C-alpha cells in the first residue's frame, strides 16, 4: 500500500443511495483513505447509513452529524477544521 494517507471530506444531504457506492469505490483504490462524512441531518437516513458504514470500516470512516441543512461551504469548512485538529494527514 502507498505511504500517502488521504482524508476525503464528504458533505452529505439525502445521499443514502449514493454513500455506500462512494465508500465502495474509494476503498477499492490502492490508497490509504480515511473518509469524513459531514451529514446535515438528512431526512432520508444518510447519517444512519454513514454510522453503519463507519462500524463496517473502523478507523477508516468518521461521521460528523450537524443539526440541520447548514450548507455545502460550511460542511467543507467544518470537515477541514476537524482534519486539521486531528492526526490525519
């Protein structure tokens, strides 16, 4: 495996159908990937699916739940802020 560690910030809102496909595609790559899902309280259950995927992929997926639809820009900013204050590269 490549020594490069990559964190992907993925803002979500109503992506229940797409999130498992994204996870499968990302983790099929020959890279050391960590996924941070930033969910804006999706009414379609995206947050719950993200939590299930995080349990299936421990130490690879982290989920940040936000209280409502706060927007794409702030989702990326919150995600980047979390990455910068953690040990993930």
